[in-house]
C-alpha cells in the first residue's frame, strides 16, 4: 500500500462531520506536539491551568518516527509518520484550522521578474506544502511558525515572498515576532508566527496576544531540578572544561553560556545532546560544577506540563523538545485566533 493510500485508509473515519462546537485542527510538521498541546489546552504549567479550548485535533503528520513516538505517547489523535511531499493533500482530513512549524532551510531568490522564491535544497520548499494543503482544503485559518532568522533570510528578500505565497493561497495574512518569555514561559525564545484567515472580517478582528510577563518573566531557577536529583552523567568532566580553556576562549560565559537562574533561559535547541561546551547551548552551574539540562528540565523550559511523557532516550527527547513550539505560547495564540473566528 502506498503512503498516500495508507493515509487515506487510516484517516477515513476522521472525514466525518465536525464534532459539534469543536474547531477541527490538522497538524503538519507536528514534532512531539508542542503546537498541538497548545491548540488543545487542558493542561497545567507552573500552577496555572490553561483551559481546554474548543478544538479537536483530527490528524497529525511527522517525518521522524522517533519523535512521532513521543507524540503518540501523549495524544489520542492519530499521528502518521511520513513525508508531506509524498502526500496527496486530498487524503488529509477536513479541518478548520491548519497548524505547523514548517522547517526553514536554504532559500534562494530565483532570477525572474518579478523575483520568485526558489530553494537550494528540497527542505526549503516545505512551506509550499502548507500552501498546497491550504489551497485544497481551504480551512478557515492557519498558524505557521518559524525561527526569527526567517525575517532576514536572503537579506530580507525571502520573507515577503513567503507571505505572498500564503496570500495567494486565499488568506489575509497577519504576522508577528513573539518572545515566549513574555507569555509565562521560562525561556527567551523569539519566533515568527504567520496567521492567515479566509474571512477578512475574522482577520480584522484578530489581535496578537498582549505580553503578560514581559516585566516579570519566569526565572529559570523556578524549574530546575534539585541538585541532588541530577545524575552525574549530566555534568561536564574536568577534561571537557579544560578543553574549553584550551580552545581559543578564556571566558566560558561567551561559549557555554552559563545561565543566570534568576532570568529566563536562553533558547534551547535540538542539538543539546551533543554535550559540547564549545557550542552556544545554554548550560547550568550547580554547586561549582557545569552541567547540561536534563530532558525534563528542557520540557519545563519549553512549558510542557509535568505529565507530558518523554521517551527516556536522551537524544530523541532533546531533538523533539528543542524543535518544539512552547505549548503555553501556542495556547495564547490559538485562543486569540478562536476569538477572531467566533
């Protein structure tokens, strides 16, 4: 059975009419489900309960089977493993809201008049896949997420062309750069959010959520594990620290980025498992010893609730969590989209 046929077989039952009062959500590039959890709500983080939103995840698609396994451990909705580029968009379930953090690599501007957005490799075309789904299914709205660097890609030329592609798919576009630390997440994480509405009235009513904790951000120290609960394997050896001193730097703060636990954490990424003090990944100083974050700490930094199940394979957990959208931030954003739609 082909991948597309397999999708059709598994999702046939999800083509049924919308559950009364629920906004059907389709998730692409789903990862471990940060956007999905935020879009659903019904979870607690740092003693705040984020109420269940009137949404229903009708399907999710993730390329990496290891990351998809984490998703499946936490959601009842179907998460299929496969490549969106091999997908017949007509076989995806009907939906009212499309969400996805499309990967962003290798954009180029082709020499045409007017200029068009090309690609240096296939991964640079993945936002086209969202547009393809939008053009076929015509959901009421979509939420797309990407890194801050999208704004400056190709010397600032790529982003306007990406917006044009979304507009050409039939949507009124709004976008903003949001910092997760402004919304109760213990992390400085700036991400671009592109919101689209088919209905111009809905678009005119939409407002990005106002910052809540810009002046009183959640400090990293609030979510760190007690020192006596952190296994020794998470600490850097004296040899690693000496290697840092021998490698063109004398200031560990510039390279290892030791965190001030009275402030939000710097951005965590998917490569935390590499255990290198020569990277720019944030590290912790505990009782005079340097260490990396545990996966559970990374989950908290990203605002996942305590009952979110991890894989217990550190490399998988770091990859999945580091690429995720903070659920708390996505909850606020989804809530704003729903208010505009209803």
